[in-house]
């Protein structure tokens, strides 16, 4: 093989390796800007059952609690914490946003598929049993709202007796089998331009739920938005902001309906 051919072969290998390292996914589009954090109504607490750290907001004496499960970027997202504060203020819920990644959220220097191997939402749901048991001691109802990675987490929790209702916003890693196993009212908010969980897959979830006829469900596909639209959006884009606010309103309405 000539030197020129060897050079091109080496460049091809480097290109393939680079493509592997920098794999693209809508899951990693528009990462949260932690510098945008403003005044927060809640506080971060350590040492929760299950050895979790969490952002906590809302009245601690409330009989209704909401657990918000983050996307891959974790509980420090300014937008997610703002959502938590709004949920707490609107309905007087006690809101907990756990750090399910124990200080190891995804960052753009990582390979997403590799990071996911050690951050399974299924395992996280199992690890969170002590946290939910603690919340249930003093509260009559608990709901879970999950975003992206957290959508799969919420589906796993919905297979247990730990909650009364769940909302999945642009979920990832979700399967049709999950829809066959959830036990509680479920709302799924999909996105028209989502390549992680595309509309046709969301519609299949709806079909599976409709065939069960034993739990309430609501499935909505938001137009002209992509994966992450509810919790990781461009705050300077009026349409993006309006879509996220609508998603929040849908979630609050669903919680209110089934957590009375």
C-alpha cells in the first residue's frame, strides 16, 4: 500500500473515531447554562433517605408531594428548579428534585451511551425506594414528573405502589412494554420534531394504553418543538417559552386531577 493510501486510511480511522466520541443526540442539544441561575425559592438538602441530595421547595407540611426527575444534565438546571418553584407555588405541593446521578451528571466531554451504562433510570427507580417510602409517611399522595431520562424513571415508578400519578415530558429510553405495566394515571407530552422518541412512537404508546382500558391516560404531541422542549429550551425564543409553559400547565392540570 502506498504512502498516500495509508494516509487516507489513517484519516478515515480518525474521522470514524471522532464521530464515535462526538455522537449526536437531541438529548445533548441546548445544555443548561448554570450561570443563568437566579433567585430560588427552595434549597438544596443533603442526606435524604437513599443518600440523595435534592433541591426542595414548597411547604414541607403539604400532604401532596411531587418528585421531579431531571434529564441527563441533572438537578442543577436553572430551568428545572424554576419549574419546581412554579409547581410548588401554584398548587402548594412539596416538591423534591433529587440528584439521581449522585454528583455525576452528563457533560459534553462524555460519550452518552457510555454514561448511560452507569446511570440507568431503572436502577435509579429501585434505589429511590427509601426516598419514596419517606415521602409517603406524612403524605397521602405523590406524583412524579419526568423529563427525558426522567421520563423512563417516572414510568418505572408508575409500576409500583409509590405514586398516584405520573407525567412524562419528551421521555427517552421508553418502550411499549412500559405502557403495559404502568399502574397509575399517565400523561405523555411528546414533541413533533423529537428524534429520540418520535411522534409515531408516542402514538404507539397511546394505542397500547387505549387497549388496556384500565388506567386514565393523556397523550399530547406538541407542534414545532424537539426533544427537551419542556425543560431545556431557548429562553429568548417566545415560541419555545410558550410551548414550555403550556407543557407545565398540562402537567399541573394532570397532577391536580389525580392528587386531590
